[in-house]
């Protein structure tokens, strides 16, 4: 478990992809995009969905403006 804590402490910041015109000025994580798409398709969330969304949000985010916030 100590190795996992060390890995979490050295985790990198999320990749930020700028998509002007497609994403509002507020950034949105990849996990939130997947959550919205699966909900729109009628897929019910399971117990692991929140963890998946959290991890994907930490990996990649989309923004409409220039910058990384």
C-alpha cells in the first residue's frame, strides 16, 4: 500500500485538450464525458462508475479556452 501512496503523490497533472467551439469555457474531464454519453445511451451507472470517472478525469480534461484551468 505504501507503493500506491507514493505513486499517487507523484501523479502527473491531467492532459488538457483545447476544443474551442465544442466545449464551453468551463473545463470537463474525460470521465464526465463518458458518464454523460453512457447516461444518454441509457446505461445505468454501477458501483465502479464513480471510480472510473475519477481516474479518467485525472488523466484528461477538455477545455474551450486557452489555458489549463
